[in-house]
C-alpha cells in the first residue's frame, strides 16, 4: 500500500505520490481564494495605496484539511512571488500559542537576516518588515491563535501575500478575505477513500462508501484514518467500518471516533506507543523518542512509527533523519487516550525516560567534537552504540534536525516543575552541544532562551549559584548585542547571587563584568574602580594570569579617561605579570598598549623603545598581525619625528608581513589591515 500522511489538520498523500494526486476536492474554495488575490482591496477602490500585504484567511476546524488547502494555494501561486515562500506555525501541537518573538526569529532565520539575541518583540517585528519591504514574498501562517499574532507578522508591503490559517475569524485585521471550510463533498470524500483503501471495495459497494463518508462528516482526517483502517484489513467490508463508526457516535467528532477505532484494534504495545506520542515535544518524534517513551527497542519503535505513517496516524517529516510529526488534530485526542489508559505516575516516568535519553544523546553529540580529549573518547565508547554518532557531521545534522524538538523539550521540562533536575541537565548539555557545533554567535538566539529557562528553574528552586551563572550568560549576550544597560543590571544581580552562593568564581566574573559594562557606557571612573575590586579578589586567590589581565583593563579605563600616568603604571604592572607567567603573546600585546599610551603622553622616544621591544616579543610569539601593527605604529612615530626613511622602512615591513599572511591558507585578506587597538576582554565562560 502507498504510504499516507496526515498533515497538521487534514490529509496530504505521501510525497511518493505524483503531485497532481496529492490534493483533491475544494475546487470552489480554491477558485474563490485565487479570485480574492486578483480582486481590488478597499484601499485600492478608494484611491489609496494599500498600506500592507493582502491577507487571505482559511478558517476551519482541525482535521478539515485547512492546512492542505493553504499549501495547495501556495503551490499554485508561488511563481508570482519570486522572493519565495515563508512558513510559520503560530500554535504548538497541543494548541499553545507561539510567542510572536519566536515566530519572527524563525522567519528572519529563513530570510538569513540576523536577529539579535534578546531583542524585544517590537524590534524584531520592525526588522522583519524591513527585510520584506522590497520583496515579493508569500507568507503561510498556519494555525493562528488570534489576530494579534497575524497582525504582528504582516509586511508593510502590498506586493506580499499572507495566507493565514485559523479556526475562527481574525477580527481586527482590515480587508481580510475569509474562506470557511466544512467537510469534503461526497464525491471527493469517496475518491479519497478509494485512493487510500483501494478502489475495488469502494467500486463494489458505492452506497456503503457514501455512508462511510457521511459517518466521517467529510472530514479529511477522519477519512484518512478510515481508509488506513480498511487498507490494513483487506477482507473488511466498507459497510462494517461504517457500522463501527456509527456505533461510536458518542464521540465529539468523526476524527475522534475514527482514531478510537484504530487505537482499540492496535496491538497493545503499538497502542501504548501511539498514546505516549502525545508527550513528544513539539509533536515531533523519532525512533529514540518513541523507544524512550515506551521503554522498547529502537528497531521496534522505528517499525511501529512507520506502520503509523501507513495508516495516517503520523506525518513523515522530510529531513535527512527519520522524524515524524503528530498531526495537530490528533494530539488532543491522543492526550485524552493517554490520560484514560495510563496512570499519572506512568506518564511522568515516560516523560523522564524521554528526557534522560535526550540528555545522553546531547552528551554524545558534544563528546564527538572533543577529538583531542581522552576522557571524552573513553566516555563516548562507554555509551551504547545506539546513542553514538558516526561522525561530528552526523551529530551536527541530528542537532539541526532535532533543534525544534530539543528546545521544546527544555520548555516543557521547565514548565512541568517536577523534573527540574533532569531539566537542568538537559539545558546544560543542550547549551554545550550548540556551542560545540554551531558556535556561540550562531546559536545566540536559542541560547538566550535557554539561559532564561535556567534562570526560571534557579529562582524556583532557590539555587543562587545557577542563578548567578544564568544572569552572567544573559548579561554577556545582552552586552554583545549593544544592550549594555540591561547587561549591567544582570551583572549586578549576578554579583548578589554569587555572594549569596559564596562562589568566588561567579563573584569575580560578575565584578569584572560590571566594570566592563561601565567602560562601554563611558563611565571610566566606575570602570577602573570595579576592575580594581576584581583585581583585589584575583590577587587574594593567587590567580596571577587573571590579575595581569585586569591590570590591563584598569590601564585601558585610565587611558580613555586621559589619566596617562595611571595608565602607564598599570600597563607596566600588566607587562611584569605576563612576563612572570611566561605568556609571551600577552606580554607583547601589553607592551604594544604601553607604547601607545607613551605616545599619547607625549613621550615618543620611550614609545619607540617600547615598540621595538614589543616587536621582538611579538616575533617570539609568532603573532604576525601584531608585528605588522607595531611596524605601522613605528612608521607613524618616525614620520612625526621627521625621519621619513625609517618610516618608509617600517611601513614596507608591515605591508610585506600582511601580504604574506594573506596568502596563507584560511586567511581573509580583507580582514588584514593597519593598526587597531588591542583591548583585553574577559575570557568566555
């Protein structure tokens, strides 16, 4: 039998079927929707230019095929919108409203437009509208919970088209064109049954087929389940199925009656897996998820999930790895079955097993990137083969494919409130895996949300150390995106939490970060003061490397304030500290800054001597860029002293060094350049 797949609200035949057979019926609705695209809006009729995109609304109950109709409309008119189609789902599988901020981030990501981590909703919406201002784009907004969600995503561009799918009207959006769906007409419903169950039984007993379509109320989701039931039972008569559905008329919907019939006739292990899929985060399941939920083997879980696809219970997601989606119209029904058949403790245990499996997969995903660590290799080899990834690329692919489900797992675990220990482990491993594979910058948007969840748990459980860590991480992300005042507030709160936890590391890092925030805000006196406090703590703990670095930060603050005497004293202390620590590269950079301040202070001869010493240490450290920058500084100093020959000599040396480095593999010549100030920043946590 050809695989079938239910979409979030209706029916869509498997991608193996030819494109022209994926959709049937709804001819009148499609014609009306296409006509609405051509019809002039109220603004046009009144002689005004339309202020925003045209909005078409497809309204219908879950299971009515509303998403399939929207996708078919998009397929037919997509060629009119050369800048592509954007899709966003505005409700979770369980019906929870998706925050506008998250939807906008997903759309900006699809447009490859950077979305600053932690940016508020208004800024993100403006960025989205700016990105769509000059494009002809089609937006498909599925499962909208309310008009406010759709209104926030409307482009200020009449050349765009928005197709919104919702259960009811979108009151408040002007000039919206609604198309309300009921059931399929009898002919289309019978044709759908014929395609799924086979034409023989339908042709032999057309009256029974029409009766079955009537029992399904023409709802595509119910028809697909009914057709899948018949296809799995070649000897069953269509009339028998119609009688079964009629006998269960106490169910609220035809889809509910069809699902209960399918569920009740499944083998007990398969029926349990089906019920427990209501716990799958974001409605996305894979063999690992099903195996952990039901406590069965991976192979049996994969076979069962494929069987569910064949009878319309799951929708296969087109990814490089096996992944399945629980249809939105079935999720509340499956949840009801789970609550009716499983004890609360069993559901909690299944959820805990799923989270524990996710934690171990994330550990494996991160460990495979640590190729130089014997401990990581040993830990990886100690894991079951089913939890190991063949290569770092496979691990990154898994992390990318499962990203929505992993983020949803973290949100659900935190919202549960009874699995905080697992939630904390999950979020810790998720952050580490994302940083290892994607980098802090690329994953910043996701990391910001995860750190907020960590903060929620830490405050709920009164864990000051974890609260301090979450606040420091959030402050760092705020600082990187220019929200320095917000970062300062978080750093101060982290300092209080670090002191409450008696955590020297958190306290020291927060103290230094407060100084860094004041430096960015231009308050150099406070910056120097806070750096001084951090220095005292480092010296008291015997942390010489950090102390030497902090001398440099204090010197930088004094330099910006124009206090060159204090700056020179602290840069000399930094040079001495790096020399004692044997850090040649840091010593060269500190000498470079010392020479710069000497030049600012009007001591060009001293600056020349220090720069020459810095060049020698940079050579020993094999830091070509720093050597080139120092040669350029020497050239400028000699030019001011009236020695053009020496200036030209040093400038040629710098150009030669930069040219040679630009020719080395992996370097970008556009990033090479002249002098640039070296600023010491605290190390990443």
